[in-house]
C-alpha cells in the first residue's frame, strides 16, 4: 500500500499541527534565546531582543489561555545582554540576565509587573567573562548559577531581593551551559565542558569537543562531591526533578536522549541512556528541555531543516521510560548569523503551570511574517507524531568533472538529506538538504577519492532509512518521480 503524498497528509492531519504559536510581543525586532517557567496558572517568559543599540533583556507573561498579561513585553535593562534565565516561586518570577560581565536580576509578578525599580546586581565585573546563566527555586530563595572564565559561580537571591556574595562552585576552564534543579534536599547542576576555553561562536566550522558533567550542590550552595562525567559526546544538558530523582535530557549533534539520576549510597548513579529522537547535523542541532508536571516528566525538543521547524514532546516516567511522542509544526527557524558567545545555547524551553498545562517556547517566524519572535506553543494543540518517511529508492550518482549528480525515487516528503562518505561508508558528513519536490541534486566533489552518496527523507516523524548510491562514474540515468 503506497503512502499518502505530503499534500494529502496535510489534509489528513489536524490543522493544529501547523499552528504558528502565540507571540508574546509584537515588537518588529529579532527575539533570541527565549526561556519560560510556570507562574501560577500562567507562564512567565524572557528573551533577548535586538534593538538599535544592541541586545536587551525582555520579560513577558501569558495566561494558560494564551492571554498576554501586563503588556506585550517589559524591557528589563538597557545594557547589552547576551543570555537570560527565569525561575519562579509561589508568588513571583525571577528573571536573571548577563550583561557586560555582570549578572543582573528582576522580580516580576504574575502580571509582568516589576517589583524592583532598578535591576538587582548579583555580581559586577568581579567574575569576568559572565556568559550563560540559570536559576532554580528551592522553596525559600533562588539559586543563580552562571559561567565565567574560571568556572561556574553561584549566588542566592531572596524573595526580598537580597543577594548573597558570589562563590565559585566549579573550577573548570571551558565550563558553560549550566542548568540546575532542586529535589527538596539538594540541587543537581548540569553543565558542559569544552577543551577549548575560548568563546563558542556560530561561525565556527566545527563544535569543539564537549562533555556533560553533573554535580550535586548542597542547600547552602556548596558542591558536595566531584562532578560526574556523563558518558558519550553531548553538547548540553537540562535537568528537572520529581522530588525523588532527577531526569536529565542530553543534546548532541544528531540525537536527543535522556538519563535518570539518583543518589545511591551517597553517590550519584546514572540510569541507562535512552534515545528519544534521531536527527542530523544541520544549521542547528536538536535542542531539548524537561519539566516535572506532578505525575511525570515532560520532555520537549525542537529540530529544524531547510525553512521548517518542528516541536515535539513526550511524557517520561520516573524510571525513565518515554511515552509515544506528539508533535506540532513551528515557524521558520532563524537563519541570521549569531556572533554572540551564546550561539550554541538551546532554542527551546518547557514549562508546566499549576493547572497542569504544558507549554513550549521557541524563537521563530510565522509563515506570513519575516520577524523572528519568541512564540509559545501549547501541548494541547500537539498531535501524535507520524512515522518517519519511507526511505528513498534507486539512488544513483554519476560524476562529471568536479561535480556529482545524485538521483533517486521516493514518495513525497518535506525534504531530503544528502550525505557523502569518503571512507566506504564508515562516516557520513552532511552534504546538503533539498526540498521535498526534488528528485535529484548536484554537488561539488572536493577530492579524487571514491565517494559514496546516500539520500534520506525527513519530516515531522524524523529521518528515514537511507538509500545509498552506486559507486564511481555512472552513465546518466533519469529516476522516475
């Protein structure tokens, strides 16, 4: 039985799969790296917004029904900002941002009303190199953690806006991307370490080798043991807790995975790593986040290709077993160059409010708009994730001078991924992506080595199996559609 065409699939799937999300601000400017937390029955969000003078931190709030609360966005500071985080107590939210090596904060009500006339200064330039930032509520105060040149630093902010003196939690050059959660007794701090202590940037051709580490932090903000290295190659991690154990999501260039973390005999114990979703290295890697909804963990992830993005969620049991995923189509991903130090930060956040509603926030553009904005997607609109497309068939390639033409047959799909191998199929670097109406493409050859090509179809259900081309010079042969 043949598969329905993608255009027919659009008619068969609920229209909500192709929703554009809800804007939190109508400002016609680029909005980057949004974050979000629950704030009672609604959600509090923050993001970095480009302006004529640079980048500023902005906060916004929405009800569980999608109504904007307290205006469409509040500029928190006029200083050039590069990263932002948000956490909440039972009655307010704390937005934290990094600006010119300083870490600043502001308390906001559920209606996005500021409780501080001036930003709270957590640290000035004493800890130079302040870049990434995260925060968590422990029931009485907020722990704020940020990365600096020497490692990761922490400070507490009280409900009255008081701040404790910063202290070095982790001494490690190249430590970045911190995320922290509280289980009722202790914090678990997840962070990345790269062997290149310099800043990360999107123009870099390759991502420096990185590893994810986990560290328990006591209620007073001091580390309780040495950091545990998570096996495997991962870019970053996010963490949440049910109150008994932690769940950590792991982003790599081609995979979103999860692992449970518990304390066993006074030491951290990792469960088996579970792969949630396989994607491919593109203009951006897949990005995930995790939250606890009172009965299970909610893991969300975002993945992009060409001019399309998708957002997916799965509920995960306390033992680390995921349920079947749900998905919604997001807006057009941001393709503008980002030269900031946080270019490799995640592009997604997940939150669950007191009413049990789950929402995801991402930065993208609606189909009819050119403006990249922070948009909220409610999981009540998501639909069951379809199966990956079927694999392309009859893949052939032939060489003409310094170019190769690849042709294939396939059912309709949103797009196709072309990879090449110079080592007889041991490794497959990405060559290009082409739209779903293509059945051939031409690529440049960079070496005289014999080259294999393979073609995979991709869509909201993931990546298909690949069809591999024949080897060497081939007479031109047209593949039928």
